[in-house]
C-alpha cells in the first residue's frame, strides 16, 4: 500500500495530495496527517470518493487507510 | 450530519452577531470585518494616521483568544510554523491592499451583500474569479512547503500579544489614537464586542469556517462543507437585517462602500487569489493563529503592515471612490501574486524532476 505523508502541509494540500495519489493508486492508500482539520478534510474526501476508511492514531499523528 | 450542523450553526451565529454588533454601535454592514478591524487597530497604534479609522477592535482579540482557549481545552493547540513565512507576509500585504480597495474582507463582503449592497455582489464575482486563478496554480502544484513543530512559547506569543492589546484598549493610554468621528468612532461596547469575538472564535475553531475555502473546496473537491457555513452567514445576516429594517438594496449610497465596479471586482480578486495561496481567508488566519499556527500569526502581522501601507500611501478607497494610487497598487499586487504563484508551482521544478 502506498503511503503519503502530509504532515506540516497547510490547507488544502493534504486533500490535494490524497486526490492525486488516489488517481494513481485506485485500490487504496495510507495518508498520514498531523492535525484534526486535515484528518476531517481527508476523511470526508476519501468517503465521498467511495472508499472505506480506517483511522490509526500514533504519536500525535493519524494514519487514514482508504480501501475500496 | 452532525459535522454539517456544526458549521451551519457557526455561520448562523456569525451572521446574527454581525447584525447585533451593528445594532449595538459598530459601523453599518461591519459587525465583523477582519480587514477593517486590523486596519483600525493599526491606526490606534499609530501605524497610520487616518483619523477616522483608529480603534483597537476587541472582535479581533476575541477571535484569536476564543480560538486559543478552545483549542487549548480540546488539545488541538499546536505550535507550528516555518512554511515560507516571508512569502506569507507579502501575500498578506497584498490581500489587505485588495480588501481595502474593495472596502472589506471576504467576511464583510458577505455582510454587505446581506445588507443589500449590490457593489459587494460585484466584489463576490471578483473574489470567486480570484479563487479560480488560485485553484489553477494549486492544480499546477503550488504550495508553500511544510511547517514544523515549534516550542509552545512560539505559539503562545500571538495570543499573548492580543491580551496586551486588550489591556491597551482598556487602559487607553494617551499615546494611542482613537477616532472621534467616522467608522473608527462607531463601535459596540467593548465587552459585547469581545464576547462576540470569543464565541465566534471558539465556534470557528471547532468548525474550521473559511470564506475562501468555501468556494475553493466546492470547485476543487466538490465538497460543500465550508460553503454551508458561507451561505448560513449570508442567510442569518439577511434575515437579521430584514427584521431590524437594515436591508437597503441598491448600488448607490451604501455604507462605507463605493460604486466603482471594476475596482470592487479587482480588489476582491486579489483577496481571493491571495487567500487561496495562503490556505485560508483573513478570518480563518486569525483562528489558526489562535491555535498556535505562527505562519498565520505572520499573516496577521502582514495584514497589519498592509493596512498601514494602504493608508499611508493613499491606496485605500473611501466612500468617495478608488484612488489613483490604489489602482496602481492593485496592478503591482497582481504581478506580485503571479510571480509568487509561478515560482512556487511546478513550472520551474518540472524539468528538474524529470
């Protein structure tokens, strides 16, 4: 599974990076975010694109796992 | 659904409070205006000497501290920064110059529309156009690189500065400037303004409301979340104005506005484009600065300096209209935005990468 790291990026970069990565890896990706705003935005985008999402929290960051 | 009701309620309360702040003494259609209020604060500190727009606005202090308090309580306060701060400083000056040519930040643009000021509809067209140009560059890879975690003190300083401003406002030492007439002399009582700012600041921290993000996310991701907030500000302020008899539709003789359509459009286009590059409108930057985002604190300082430049150099419009200096400045600012947009997109790095 491809992983993209959006830590430190400001709006709307985390969602843009997710969108771009999902265009290339249609089966799913892992996205690392480091704040609740990006978490909410990326989660909303993944769900509206038709993916099921699992969230893992570790050391103040979140990994959003999108799967078809 | 719960998420969406949060932003709708936030927008509704902003619209309602904006109308009430005018009722309690703020200038017309100016319950909240981040550009105007930072400009007034710049005047009170003596950074510019436009006598009619000098007052430390407690609404701004409230927005920052409301966001600071809630983000500290819900553990979302995070001290970070270092994402192209000087670029953000320059972008913020440009956004302020654009906003003061139009006469209002994007939030006041919504409030002006809700008061029946059709000039602000022209401004909205410019704002959306500017956002579209920003989106073009986002799609070309525009970004200002990542930010980094910093010491907590770094994030606390901007909220602390706002506590200092509140102290200055209450003590009112003789070295400050307070307008005796004009918009700067029109204000709701300090505690009402501060309370409104605190409540709105906390709600906006929770809901992430952003006037530029509304259009940006709708176009870029077909995500209407922020747009719901934008529209509910408009709806609530419109209803409030209708109830209080403050809705006066038309172009002519609107409060603190001019009728020059071209410059209303171009001023707001600068604000829209600049806000997309900054990652959020001036209102959102105040909330982020309260959460410990020091890039947004740099933005606030840029807005302050931009306001001083606007009035010291005669760039800001007035009810009489746009100034020649303001028109030249808008042209220069478009070139600055173009250069920053281009230099931070993939036009330059594409060859290097492949």
